[in-house]
C-alpha cells in the first residue's frame, strides 16, 4: 500500500500491544476494549500492506 511505512506501522502495533497489556494489568475494561479494537485494525492493515507488497513485487 502506498504511503504506509511498514516499520512505523510495526512500531505502532507494538505500542498499542503494550497499552493492551497495561489495560489488562490495571483491569480497565474500557481501555482493554479500545486498545483491542485498535490493535485488531492495525493488524488487519498490516496484513493488507504485506499482501500489497507481495502483489507489487
């Protein structure tokens, strides 16, 4: 996918994953839901980026 830096996306995924862990540790249901949704969306985006790179290459 044009315009999406895979390294930056990976860093963002790692940061959001850490936020999910923090939310779980603090038992914050709203934060768990919010960061889990964000993480799912980012992982889906990453899959699309990788698929796009494979089809381009």
